[in-house]
């Protein structure tokens, strides 16, 4: 049996209505530490997990016994989407938690010049998107393309990838990722 610590941490954090930034501040760790754990990019030691959970506050036993309620909601207004991005990149996720779900849908907005970073993203699963407005440079492995409105991408997420807004206006797209590892 595999225990998804990342999804469980995200569910606990959402249950207690804490942002990644607030939990990181309370726990005395960086925002990226929380993000890396929730995306299952890193596994925390028991000591590190305990320190993070002290910021909730919730004990290790309660954390591992915590049973998140599966979302039953079907429809979401624009103001009910959950912001999981930061800075010049907005990721507005459909649903508060991905626990019990196998597909993650995100409304993405990249401000002019916004970039996911020099270090490519890599995670399990598949992802795809359709650009609604603006221009987005997408790099997947050794391939690079500039996509405009109506253009799309779809690839295995374990291939290194990077996104950058190019052009004179913000870029907006709708993406999907399965399983929800972002």
C-alpha cells in the first residue's frame, strides 16, 4: 500500500484553510519545501514532516489517520477556484483538494515575461493544455515551440518541461494533468 504524503499534506492544509506560504511560515520552512512535498517531488523525513505538521497544528498520528473527505461538488464559480500558484504565474485549480481525484484541471495565467524557471519541471503523469490568449513558449525535452490562441500541447510529464510567456500580453490557458501531481 502506498501512502501519498503530498496529497495528504495538501488535504490537511486545505482543511485548516492555510496557504502554502502560511504553513511554511508557521513551520519555519521555505514555501518551496511545502510545494515540493505536496507535488511528491520530495519525501520529507519524519522529523521534517513533524515540524511542518506542528505549524497546522496536527500530530503525526492524527495526520496518518486523517481521512480527507472526497469532494462531491460538481460546479465551481470562477471565484471558487483554488489558487495554487504564486507571483507572476497564477494556477487556479478546479476543486480545493485532489484527494480521491485522478484528473487536475487548472486555469493558468502567465504575466508578460513570466517563466516557470531555468530548472525544468519533471513529475509523473501526462499533461495537456489549450492556449486561450497570448503567446506561450513551451519547451519539452529538446523541442521548443511558441503557441498562440487555439494551439495546444500534450506530453508525458516525466519529460523535462518549461513554460514562458512571450509577447506583449499575458497568456491564458486551461490545462489538465493526470494523475494530479502538480
